[in-house]
C-alpha cells in the first residue's frame, strides 16, 4: 500500500470504524461511478454575497470546453489578513483544471434514481436512498477550491458537496469580519436542505477549517474530518477522523495530539485506530501538501516572485516555501483521498 512518512490518521473510538478494513471496501465492492455536475453560485448572508461551489451526482450533459473553475487570488486580501493593512483590490484570476469530466449546470439525478456507491451501500444496510451532503471548510487564506479534487471524488461517490468562501478566503470576495463562519455555515445548511433535499451531513476542514469541522454544531452523522487543524479538546458525538503530518510547519503534530480527546490513544491499532504511515527517504507532507495540485499551482505561479519580499518583511508564508520544494499534492492525494472517502461513505451509509 502506498504510504507517506510522518502522517497520522486518527479515528475517534466512539465511531467504531475499522479503518484498515474500510480502506479496501470500496474497491472490493466495485461500485459504479456517476457523472459530476458543478454549479458556481453564492449565498446571501447579512446583505453580503459569499461564493459557494456545488458538486453533485448529475445527468451527463455538455462537458465544459473551458477549465471549469474560476479561482481569484487577491494579494490585497492576503496582506489584509496577515498584516491588518487594507489595500486596493489587487489580484489575478486563474482557471483551474478539473480532475475528471465536469458538467456545468447539469441537472442533479433525483436521489430515488441514484445508483451511486453511497446509495447502494445504504440499500445494503437496509436503509432508503437519502441525499447526503459534505461541506468543505477552508482555512485562513484558503479558498473553496483548496480541495477540489476531494470534492469531485465525493460527488462521484454520490454525495452533494458544498464549498463556501469564508471571510478569511484569499479570494477577497467576502468582507473580513462582517460575515462570520457561523453565519455562512448556517445559511449553507439551509440551502442544501432546500435545494438538494439533504437529510444527512458531513464536514471536512483544512487548517482553521479543521477547527470548524470539529467544533461546528451538528449532527454530522456522515462524519467530521479535520485535516492539519483541530479545535482543542474537541469532544463531538459524531465520528471524527483527524489527519496531521510531522512535516507540518504551521500546525505542528504535537499541537494536534494535545488537542485530541483524552480517550484517544496514539498507537498502532487499538480502539482509536491511529496509524502512522512511514516511508524511508521521503519527506512528510507540509501544511499545504493536502490541498489540490491545481490550487497549489495557482499559488506557485502568483506568489513565488513575492516570496523574497515576504521573507524580508517577516510575513508568515504558511509552509508555501516548503511546498515549493516538495510539490507533493498528487502523491498525498493518492494516499489520503481514498481514506477520507471511505470514512465518510461508511458512516453516511448507516445514517438514519
């Protein structure tokens, strides 16, 4: 099995989730994959617009001839978040490539007609087909496209996936401090229930989004996944998967382990199922190694020339300099994405 050095995956013992078994379950069951629809939209909160992207099981239509994702990086927003100085709206738009065929504005497949991996697993458990959604929460100076590769995979598996931009997004589209994460999350949950008839939810977060994923009120019966970030002493009643790396220079591994609930044991096997994957001769992932290769490429093309200036001004670069050496997003994704998908699919297939 492909592995990565210094990468922890921890499952809350209350979830009773056999990780080692579930990792192989999807390939063994050989479920079909469905087409992925995509919508770029927004939600209105406190009179402000917050961009949100939706991925979902869809009826195949016209495949976009263009790169489907419009990703704006605001240099002004980066300076505002890190230094507290407001600048004019300086930034650049990038078009990001999808990892699989994407059908913009395609019609969602009604859940009662879905023969997705998720719904077939629910039927195998004696449960009806019901719409399940996963929310992706980005971190500080992240964006809704940070883990677009995971969003695509989960939609192909059968989930509706929603990724909003929060006020801390580097897109600069949401006014800082005027609209909170809680405001956006609450409105998004309502939107998913109305538009996609969602019955059960899960949440995945990276960095500060890991705190959102572990703390935001549930229930998230499909599971909570905290990547490179975890709220201290979080004790959710929902299944919890924690991912961290020894190579993370922003949220160090000891900080994650200190924040874990006290009943989780960091050891191979055992009731908590903590796995430390090692590989000789390869450096462990850094803080942004978990993000999609496409979003990291955009950051490289824009921010690399600014790196010497940031160093001279002692502006935090959030492991960006380390990633320039590693550029390991694809390698990390091959190991990590199947585990996250299996974790969420396992619990969503049992949600009542």
